[in-house]
C-alpha cells in the first residue's frame, strides 16, 4: 500500500507559502499503516495538474490532493481532475444547497463564483464539507483511490477525519515514529555508533537529523499492531541509550529545555538565566514549556556592559581586562545571576553572534557559557558555525546541555 | 526556463518534518526570473531517488535538490545521482581536505563516515561548502542543469548564494515578490480595503497571509526587467499605504522588531524589556536583528512575583491587590524597568499563556502590556486565541506595535 500526496497552488510552487498540509496528511496516513512514497507540489494550471493526477494515480494506490477547490479563477483542481478522468463537470444540487445554506447561516450573500464549487466531475462524487464551502472530490483513476481536499488547513483536517479516513483501505498494520534527541556528538559520530541499526530495509528504519547541534535519531517501525510496532521501537531505544549514555537528552518528544526543567523539578530547585548574545532566547525556550514556572524563576538580558555591571555585578575591571565575550565574564554573569536572583542554578551566555563584531582573536561564532550551581561554576568555550540565528540557537542549546549534564551527574 | 525542486528525506516524506527549503529556493529562483514548475519530495531510497532525478531532469531545465548529503547510511543522494548519471563515485581530494580542515578548526576528530561526503559522481563536480562538511554536487542530465545542495537550511542558503546563483541562466524576465506587513486589523478587514487590488490575472498579483495577528499583503509582479517589475510593485505599495495608513508596519522585509529598532535609532534612544509570560521572547525578537545593541540595552524576565519585586520594584501590595496579570502590574513593570535599567523606553508584558492557569476572571490568553516612555505610560489589555506559543507571540507583537505607534505618533 503506497500513497502519493499532492499540494496544489501557485503560492506553494512559487515559495510564497510553505506547505504544511502534506506533512500532516503523511503523518495521518502513517498512523493508519499506509506509507507515503512521495509528495509533489503543483501549480494552478490545468495541463500540469491533470498530468500530475495521472502520474500520481499510476505511482500510488492512494492519492491525497489539497488545494485548488476555491471559488476564484485560479482554482482549477476540479477541472483538471475531470480532464484526467476524461469526463465533464456537472452541478451537484446537494452540494449547491449546502453552500447556499452556509452563506445564509453566516449572513452573507452567495456569489455566482461560489456555484463552481458545487461542480463535480461526472466520474467522481463529492465529499461533504461541514466547515467550509468547498466539497471535496472522490474518484478512482488507474485503480488508485483519489481524494481531492480543500487547501485551507482546518477544512482539510476536518474532511480527512470525516470523509477520507473511513474510506481508506487498512494499511496492513501500524507505522509508529519515535525521536531520540542527542547533544554533544556530531552527526557522523552518532551515526557511526548506531551504523548497524541504520539499515534501510525491513520494518524498522533508523535515521538521523541535525539541527543546531541537536542530533535526532529517528526510529520508524511498521508492525502488525500498535503494540508490535511499539515493542520494536522500545528495543531500539534501549539499545541506543546503552550505546550513547547521557549523550541522549531525554524521553520521546521532550525538548532539551523540558528535560532540564524536569530534572530541576525532581530536585525542587530553581533556575535563572543571564543572557547576552542570545538576548532572551534561553528564557523563551524554557518558558515555551507549559508549567515552567515550577523550576524557572526568570533572568536578565544584559546586552550592554553597563547592565552586566548594574544587574549582575560583573566588575568593570573584569570587562576591561578580558572583554565582554570571555570566560571570566561568563562566569561572573552566572555567579552574579545565581546570587542576585536567589536561585539554585544560573546559566550565562556571552558571545559574538555576527554578522559583524568579530576579530582575529574573537571570531564571529565565539561563545563563552557558564553554569553556576550549588557545587561551583563550570564554563565552556565554543566557536560555532552558521548565521546569527544559528550561533544564538547553538549557544542556548550548549549551555542548557551543560546544565543538564551537571544535573544528571551531580545526582 | 522551467525549474523543478526536489526535497529529499524520509523525515519529509513521512511528515515528521515540514520542508521549508523548497519554498525558499522557489522564491530565490523567482527573483532571477526563473519560474518553478513543480516540487517533489522523495524518500531516502536509492531507486526512487534515482528515478526522481531522471524525471525531474526531463521535466525541467534546472533541477535544485536539497538533502541526503550527510555522512550517515541513510544519506543516499550522491549514490542515487550517480545511478541516474550512469556512473560511479570517486573521492574528491580537495573536498576531503576541506572536510578534514573543518573538523580540525572546530577541534574535533573526523570519522571515516565523513569521507563519504567527499565522494562525487564521476560525471559531476563538487560545489564548495564553507559553512558545513557536505559539498554540493553539480551535474548535467538530459540537458538540465542539476544542483544537489545540503538539507541543513543555513548550508543550503549559503551554497545557493555562493555556488548556484552565479551558474543559473538568465530567465526571460524578473519576478519580484514584496511583502507589506500590517498590524491592527483582521485579515478580512485588510482584504476588504484592498479587494480591487486582489485580482488573480495579469502580471500583478496581490494576496494576504496571516500569522499571529500580523497580516501580510503579498505583492508579486512579473516584468521584463527589474525596474519594470519594481515600478509595478512601488505603485501598489503606495496605494496600499494610502489606504491603510500606520496600520502598515514598515518597509519591505523589515520585521516589526527591526522597525522599532530603526525608529529608536533615529532618535538616539534606548529600549529595555520586562517580560513575564513571553519569558525572553521579546528580547530574542529584538536581538535577532543584527546591530540591535545600538537601541536595545537588555531586559529582565520576571517569571516569579519575587523577581517582579526585587528586579523591577513592583510593590507587593500591587501584586496582592490586582494579581500578577493586571494593568497596574504591567504598568509598574514597564516603569520599574525604564527607571532601573536607565533607558528611554521600556515595554512590559504579563499574561496567561496557558494551557493551564486560567480562570473565569482571567482566562487563558489574557495579556496586559505597557509601554513606558519619556511622555508617560500607556497600557493595553487583550485576550488572544491560539495555543501557548500563539499567545506568547501575539503578546510580543502587540507591545512592540504599541511602542511603534508611540514612536511614530510622538514624533
């Protein structure tokens, strides 16, 4: 069983809008044990669209398309689908009545343009849409089941749940995904330690992804049942943890910030942040976790030297002798933050995010970080690659991970 | 001239990751007058990938692919491309030396796995990568120019600018995109004021997008030259500005934070932030703009009541009488921040981001914000919809926009 997903729209092909419908539908299919073979993004043009439907129906057993069902002149999905089926379009009276009623209920006047939305290819049938005007379309082509859904994400999701899922053939099992986050090794190092697990065939697939130094190990299992797939994943996760130890950040679907907060909460301890180059980004990461106030008190953003002195008590002499981006200043920021904000732990980051401000001695990407805790202060120095945002994100991850390791190791 | 974009990765096909590289590349091609015909998303499997390269090279004059150039066993782009070209892979010594040097510079040990990244199909040549380990690959297939780039967005962007753009043929004209950001009106209100401009045919297209209360007006112009397309856009932008006044946030490609910093810089004034529910997100937005230190001094994240008192001098009695999420506390936070951090302007936000913590009186989504400046303090109250991140983003935007309007109006 193999699915193909089509996203339709000029705004998608030209890159003005990022398509998230296709990823959503792929996940939904996976939950039903149906693997997706490929996606395609097609323009609002009748010829290429019709050819795209034809190709997708030859490549897949199931085709899910989104977009191009609106009322305006650039919405050509239904015409293109009729072309691919080799038939005409006919007004579906039930769909027309539904559209008229919807306008009525919203106190708006239905325009002639909306009538086109009730047209259905003769060899297809409409799929009802209770949350918008455009009905979907169901057809069979070259033996494939083909569903055309609206592009508006909320309508697409409703129609998948209410008009598509029940008509999907059973995929012969369940596909589960699991992500194990790691920090501290490069992608190739992680890969070499789990090389034998990264086989590409069979019901279990293991792959890696990298983002700002966080390396994710993706595990996908196809099983006959949820428990069978789940067991396969559990076995691999345990194996990966054995091999990688505390390079593994946390549990499934836990962000690095969530792990740090959980470890702090287990100890009943509070954290504060002292940020320079990250400008509040570490606080924002921590507080993106619901319930973070249990373990995160707050922090300071000391972008200027004056605020490093007045808010954190970093001595003027230290700034003069070493510069704001230095290990002594990072340590003083963390210790000043811990003391002045009255918390158990404080993390501090100072660096040069770029694009300007670098020198031979202190290049763009240089970041000094420190963690102050009950048993003293530790510091790290890194030179990160990447652009301004990349350096900032890596700086945040590296100091949160340093704190995580101290919380794990100083148990 | 017609381009096809390929995004490669199991995590994309299965929907675990949303692909934004393809949209980026389509926009970049459009700027050069090269229209994109379609995108496809393909799995990390050698057969389908090789077939995908073959198909794309038959469909397009230019093929841009991203992903699958990493060092691990699931990265099969170079092998699949060699299959499509009907050749083998050979080690490129210059690329290998570059990878070794990069590891050396970062103080890490190169593994054997990374050697695969220097392998190039015999009928192709490498594209240098100064910001990561994976070189890109350039080849010609069925008369099409084919570029394979890394999937890591920052590396992909660097390589497009430095190793792809200069080799692209000139398109038959120029497609320019322009985004006018607005804040303060809903999407349908904005749409109704520019309804006559939102026509779908002809060389000029106008549409709207919405994200966390920021409504963007997208303008696309196709012209014979950059100046012809630019003139068309300028005319529409002037018209839109006339109709919408200071609902329009700033210039093209300026974020709300960048506009605020520019207005402050023009006055020689400094800003600080006092954040509760946004947890540092406003500071992170401001400092994401290069050169923000000219106008942004820093701030405090006062997530607990204790820190609101100790760092900002918010009176205990005020917190007891009104609660942390209240107008008096927002005002006291902004005024305390302005005074204690010694700046001209301070913004403050306190709210309930959810999902927990709401009540009948103070529901999830309630945000009080304040702006303290040379001429006094103003405050706003909002109840935002959306999830935790949505509420936080809207809270940040609303207070930055309130500051923007004061900077514009108190000229």
